[in-house]
C-alpha cells in the first residue's frame, strides 16, 4: 500500500503535467457547479482558498461571491505548526504573497479576522481525494486543524480535478477531517 507521501508525490506530479487549457476549462466547470450548489447559494459566510499554480482556480468563484454580497474569507497560515486562521477580504488587493509557502494570503494589517462560528461553507483544496471524501493535503495539517475547529454545521467542500480522485481509500489518521462533498469537472461529482 502506498504511503501518504508517495500518493502526494504521484498526484502532485500528475497535476503538474496538466495543460493550462485543460486547467482553465475544468476550473470554469467546477466554478459553475459550486455556484449552483444549494450550500453555496444559501451561505453568507464562506472561506475559500485563493488558488495558485495548477490548483483548481477559485478567482472567479471568489469574485462572483463578493459581487453577490457574500462574505469571503481567505486562509492565513500562522506558523510552522499547522495553525491557520481566516480573514475577510473585499478584493484581490487585500492579499499579499507569502513567499515561504508560495500562496496568496490576506494582509492581516487591513483585513478583519473571520469569526469561525459564523462560517457556513469552507472550500478546501487537496492534492487528492477518495470516494469516501477523505482529503490528502500538502502534509502540514493546516486544513485538518482548521476544519476540526470549525462549527460542525459548516459544509466542508473539497475541489479537485477528476484526475485527483484516488481510486482506493486514502490512508487516514485520527487528525484527518473528511469532506462533506467533493466537486470535480466531470458529471460524476462525488456526493453523499
């Protein structure tokens, strides 16, 4: 059986080889699917990662949410221990590049911290997901800690390309938090 590290390496390599046009097209489909979910339509407070590289692009989704009067927060990694918080943004101008992790994060000097208890929808990236909604991240545990602390009523939505669906069951630990739903670009979106 493959280890988490081996699976992570294999799926990151697979994603890195995806053509830009395929990523753009798949991201557009995924964005539309998310916008049409009742969990998105009904949510007023949403946390969503700001995509980088070949991750499923969330830029249009975030813009759409802001234009439709939803409160959007973006995660901020606090330290090397996997601690993460969410801060409300009003546009990309509120983000700064974290050069250590290569991700866009809220500028805590101008952004207000999101009250965790108000979160209704959390949109999380992943390196791989399985058909039981288990998520494999980058290995720092940031999302798992954050999701564990979030209210149980918050809907946990994983997003990935269909190429990132692991056919077997991912190795999980007690620390890993399962998603409520996973969206891909294909018709066979994974849902309970």
